[in-house]
C-alpha cells in the first residue's frame, strides 16, 4: 500500500478499484454465453455474411470493452485522486522527498484567532505534515527550522515514521514563540543550504503570519528565491493568520531619567499607537511602580487608525536604588505589546561641580542657588570650588562641571578636564571679566579642536536697536531653551545684556560648533559642541549680575536646570532596550569581583556569570585577569549575557571587593513595529519572491496541502474531462454495435389477426 500512497491521495480506493476493471469483462462474457445455437437456413445465410466481417466486429467489440474498462478506471481515479509528479520517478530508484519547514516564531505570531495563537496553529501544521509523511514510511524526510535561530535546526532531514512522530511532538510541545522580529532572509538562506542534499522532490514550507511590513520593503528575497530555483525546490507559503486584527500597542515610555532623584517628581511620557484600521475609543492604561499599582491611569479618549498619541504623567520615588515602572493596555489580539517597562536607577542626589574663577564675586553662588534653591527640591547637589579642585579630587563623582569666570587652567587640570569630557561628562563655560582671551584661544579653542567652541576677541558693550522691539536674546530650537520658545515670551523679553565677549570677525566658526543663542544684533552668545562622548556649552556673557540682569529673572532658574539636564552623563545603564539585545557588563577588577548576577524577569531566572578579562576599550579576549597587556594598558572585566528574549526588568548585581553590591535595572521591551498586524497580499508575496518556479500560498486550515497533494499537482480535472469524452464515445459505439429494428420496416410487415386468418 505504501507504493500506492506515492501516487494517490486515497490509496485504499485505488487498490479496491483495480479489481473493478474485471466487472466489464465479466458482464461481456456473461452476455456472450446467454445465446443458444439454433440451426436455421436464414441464419446460415447471415452467418456467412458475418464471417466476412468477423475481424471488424471483434475489433469493435474489444474497443467497446476497453472503453467500458476505462470508464470504470476513470471513476475509481476520481475517488482515489491520483497525484503525479516527475520526482516520483526518482522514488522508484530509492530517493526520498525532502520537506524543509521554516516555522516563524516571531512576536507577531502571538496574534490570536478564536483562542488559538498563530504560533500554535503553525505547530499544528508541522504535526499534520509529519503525520502525513509517516503514512508513507521510508519515503519522506523533514527538516524543521525556527525563524529566530535558523542555524540551529530542531530536526535535520529525519525520515518520517512513527517513532520520529512521538519525538517530534515532544519537541514541538517545548517550543515557545520569541519576543523578537524574525529575519526571513536569513531563514531562507539557511534553507537553501539544507536543500542542497539530493532528494526525489524538495518542498520549502514557510509557516508565517506574512505581515506587510516584512514583505513590502524590497527585502533581498528574490536573490534567495533564485537559489531555491537552482535546487528545483517548490515553495509553499502557509498562512497561519487568516485575517487582520485590530491592535493597540505601547510604543514608548521615556523621560529625563538621568535627572531623576529621590522625592523629586519625575515627568514621563507614554506613547500609544493604533495599528488597526478602526478608531479606538476610551483607552485606559494601568501604571505600576515597583510591582504596585498606582492610583492613577493614563486615558486616551480617541485614537484614530494609524495614529500615535503621547500623554505625560508624574511619578515620585521615596528611596534611592533600582526602581521599575510598568504601563499596561487592556487585552487584545496581540498580548506582547500591551505592556512596556522602564528601569530607573536613582541616586540619593546628583552632585554638580561649579568652579568659581574669582572667589571675590558671587557668580558661582547664583548658579548653585538656581540648581538647588532648597536642599532636595530638584535632586541636584551643587558644590562650589576653586580651579585647584580639578587636580586634587577625582571628577567621576560628577555628571557635569560648570566653569564660571575662570581666567586660565594649569596644564594638568586641563588634561584631567579634557579626559572627563571625552568620557561623557558635561561641561559649561561662563565667561567674565577675569577671562584671558589669549589662553582661551590658544589652549582651549585650539583651532577648533579644544574644549572651548569659539575664539574670543574683546569685551564689548551691547547697545540694542531702539527701533527694534525684539528682545536682547534670540534662542534657537534647543532642549535647554525649550521653556523660552514662542514669540511673546515674557521671560526672555525682560532679560537685558550689558556686556559680552565678541567673536573675531576674521575667524571662521568650525563646523563642529553650533550657535544656539544670539544677541539681537546677531552676535553669537551661546555655542555648543560635542567633544568625545561629552557635550560642551559656552556662554559669552557672565553667569551673574556683572554683565546682565538674568539672575533676577525667573527664566534664570529654568535655564540652569535645563542646562544641567542636557549636560549630565548617564553613568548607570537604564531606560529601555529591545528584547534580544545582549547585556554587556564591564567593570574595573580593582573595584569589583569577577562574579556578577543577572536576575531575569523569570522568577527562576537568576544567572551567575564569571567575567573574563579584556583590555580596556577593546573587544574582550580570553586572558587571565592578572595578566598585563603587551603595551601596559589596563585590563577590565567583561562579559555578555544574550538570553534576553523575555520582556521585563533584568537586574545586574555587581559585587565590590569590599563585599558591598551595586544593583542596576535594565528594561527590555518588545520591538514596537511587531504590533503592526497588516497582512501582505498574495500578489505582494509573489512580487517579493520573484520566483520562477512553483509558489503555492495556502491557508493553514486547508488539509489538502498538508497531505502533500496540491490541487495544481492533481489530475482530477483532466480525468473528469477524459471520462466525459470516454463515456460519450462508449455510448456512440454501443449504439452502433447493438441491434435497433427500423420502426417503419416493422410496421410495414405487421399484419392484423383478421389478415392472418384469411
């Protein structure tokens, strides 16, 4: 029976139907033996005539018998459904059919239809394929790849039979969808390598949800499809999702996390997108802080189709350390993008260093009061020191440094300050009467390569144009001036500038410098540049009351708070990351041990990792921690943790040499684009592949293709057409060979009873 299953969908009917071809022969023989020989003169005459046409009559009778046998075979074929493929000829030589299955396990396969996810539907499809292959034991092989890890096959060209089925089912039960997007190009490329092995026929089954975003961007599918054509493979695209569903997703949570401090309100923004095609109304979000639901909710009255809206909300933390925030949407068809996490690592306060170049004035004190008018109110803790502090104390404890009216710096202080900014620290300059332009131009500006963004000329008085009602200060669109945007801003209009440092007219401003503030006469007043990993801001007027009245204006406090936020570096990893991105840990071996803990969102997911040593600022390499680099460069401890598929908060615990610990949280969230559930049309799929061979697009609910017999490969239509023609010819021939008396002749020879008696 197995060999028949290679050619018929219903091999049992085919086997039974073979015996039916004897039926027309038996009927023919029975009819032949119904006659008795009776000698009759007239019949003898007819017999002589018959012998003259004997051969012709035999041929006609055999032809009629063959037509009737063919009709029986045609009816049997319609029931048994024969399946013909040129590759089946190779099966007779011992080769097998190879089914390569790629199962999409990306996040969007979590999309549910009727209580069943697309991924679960895909697993059911794999089971049906394997069961059908096992029915033809010894003739079918299967390779199973997951789209997330196509280089790690679940099965590799195993022969499908009953023992393999039980093992496959146990493996499929353990599979879970991933919280990451899949790479279709990588999956198809890996499939080509597996299909290079000889086989009677090769079929690539791609089980996916086929989202439009994955197939309408000119991906490199055509090149891979040509390789599949070279392998004489058939492509079978299996839709695990029948229809599109409406979906809302949280795409972003952010805020000025690096400025967060204890007991200081932190303003955050939450963005929700309507990926569906209908208006979403009365959308409410739940906010949880440190696993406790907050008595607040974020509400959107209406979100149009395709629209993305943002709302702000405030949270506050009473203790320093690692904190978590979670925002949730109501349940819908795709659960994975209904939640989003945020990790916030709070210090007790943010230390700010203000270097006052002239201890006799109050310039630095005014800046410190603006940053922290009351202790603990803003989260900033400024200290005021003289320039000598730069070389006496480590600067890593500060996130930003402000230099106020500093005449010049010693070479070692300048070197330390340069290293601080290069490593990500923020720096601002505020000039004054003590500043020496020659030092600034030669050592700090240094032809555009130094820490100061502009060259200085001389001190000038500012005389505003009385005919121009514009304010003295004109600001560009920049984060530190966001509170001053608008034409009629009362803050800016009341600020008056008396003196400022001019920029030489004959010196070209470097491309690395951006002018973000000017006087009304268009003279540069505030400039910005990036230096290494840090930012530098320079103000060409005084910080205090010496050259302007800005400290007496409310906008002064806003300016300093926004300036500090902009310049602050972020020493602790926080914010959000995408699922699948590795956690990279680098620590100083003189301060930390080589053992770290990573606590995953899974309650059982604590992992202990021993760090390996690598040279600082280079890729890690295998080397003992106590070894020295050839060039004497310091070593650091480094490791990567890649098992970050589960969304949530990952906590990294680092152990110091003094037995204390550091705990930092990392938020891992799903890629927001996975929330777009728009389906690609069949035309889009075919156009993306540009495949010259056979491409079939099937629904997972259709059982015919799962049996490996496709409508295009069956010959039902041809058989039906031939059967109709065969029956028509059979009827014509039967009529010709049968006896049909002429009605007119019969009536002419008929006599009445009276005539017979006469």
